[in-house]
C-alpha cells in the first residue's frame, strides 16, 4: 500500500453530505424517540452516563469531542483496545474465522472485549451507538459521509501515508462502514478512504448514505 500514488481533484467538503445542516437537525428530531429508547436502555442497564464523549482526530489532524451512546462499562481502561489497534495498524493483528453473509471469512476483531456491556453490544451491532454523532455533524466537526475519525493513540502509530485519510472531514458513514468494517485490514481501510477522498462527489455520497441503512440493519461486519 505505501507505494501507491493517488490522483484526483482532492475536492473540498462542499458536497451533499456537508450541506445538509437543516436535514441533519430534522433527522435529530425525527429520531428522537429512538434516541430516547437507546438512552433509557443504557441508563437502566449499567452504571454511568448515557453519552460517552471521546477525543478523536478530525480534518487536518485537529482534535474534537465525538459523542456516542456509552456501550462500555463505566471507568474501564483502554489498554486492550490501544494494544489491539497498534497491532492492527502495524499488520500484526490476528484474525478469527466468522460466518459472514453465509460464508466463512477471516475478520479483524477485538475478541470478547470485557469493556462492552450487553446493551452496548446490541447498539454496536446495529450502529445505534453512533446516532449522537448527528450532533457532531450539526456543529461541523463531522460530515455524514467520510472516513471514521481515529483516536489520538491510533494516529500516533500511523505510517506517513496513513495521514492522507485525515485530509477529508470524518463521517458517520462511508466506504469502510458500508463495505468493510471488521472484514478488511487497516491498510485496506485507509486505501478505501483515500480513494473516496480522491473521487468523491454528490452521487457517491448519496449512494453511501442509502447503502448505510441496510448495512446497519443487518449488522454487516459489526462487532
């Protein structure tokens, strides 16, 4: 992957997914019953806050606070995830066999993560834990479509070419979320992100938004 070159117009974030502020606000209102159900499920089944604010790295390497429904036990450390991501980025992470869409495939997952609650596992499977990120879109930290925003300790072990994925505003959904998730390795994910950045347009963004719904409902590639 590092020897690849990428050509394109490197478009700015003025596409469909970045121009939907009124629609994003409307989505927050329309989804408020579902947001309330998720919030109650988190609050009633585990100790701690409903929302989880986490520092992520956004456009140009700048930090911002990303919001999710809390899917982990309150107060647990991130050592296991930090070590797993280091191994994944360096191509050292082990895979495990899982049946995906009727076929046995090798997937990349942090197996039996003790931090995740039962409700959190359900929310993650159907991407419901990501819904509060509509607020991040509304305030301009994220786009609807784009690469997933990494954690600071992930960026700390990036290879130089991996930083190309930080040249576009991060998104709630994107190529990896729709087509890959745990079924692709880290370098392949970055390659997909860079190709998206070089070729993105309104139709691509609209297609990815539409394909997100069945991917989320079916839990394709989710942990």
